[in-house]
């Protein structure tokens, strides 16, 4: 069963994301979150998507691309660890990813479609896992990580950035 991860299953850096996840069935929460992200951002124009709230800050499109890229990486880690792979998995440099992704050259609709596809892939993977798979531990970013911690991080990371989008890009 997919339950909240415990101390020792993730680096303390990820606590902020895990703490954001409300109680409830995480699969349902992830499905609802995907709908919410699309509903809230579908009417953003491509010009609005290029808005940056400060010097050196990512555009809204770049934030959306970052959310998707991070989920890709976390889902890949989840797959590897759930399948019993104990190979240490490297960190990734989010700034490098964003600077080389050219998100501002894509439409908001394209970026939302990409997010939706990645989330559906994550959900498909999660639905395949059995109880024992959720307790498997691996190493990522030079620290311990469990499959269930990764699933919680995916939700919490998206929620974290959605809050930033609301407050700093959309002034909601």
C-alpha cells in the first residue's frame, strides 16, 4: 500500500515537498492535481507564459517545463528503484535543464500537453506497483530514497511550484 514515507527514506531536502501532500489516496491526489494544473493554466496566453516576475527568474513557461522535467526524473528513479535496481542514481542540475530546454519557444498548450503525458505515464507506473515495491530503497543524489518517497515528492514538488505560479505569475 502506498503510504506516507518515513524518516530515513529520503534526504531532508525533500521534507518540504512531502509535508505539502495532504492525507488521502495519493493516486487520486495525483490524478486530481493534473486536472487542476491544466484547468488553472489552460487559458494562459503564450505572451503571459513568457512573464518573469524578477531579473534572473524563470518564465512561467520555464516553471511549467521544470515541473514536467522533474517529474520525468523522479518517475524514472521510482521505476528503477521499484524494479529492485540498487545502482546509485545521479543528481540533476535543474538550472541547466531549464536553460537548455527552450521552453519559451513552445506554446503553453504544448507544455501542458507534455505535462499531462508525463503525469499519465507516472500514474500508469504507480498503478502497476504492489505493496512490497513501495518499500524499496535506493540511492539518488547521494542519499537514500524510497519509491513511496518519490511518489510523494512528485505531488509535493508540483504543488510547490503551482503555488509560486499562482502568487508570483498570476497574482491569484
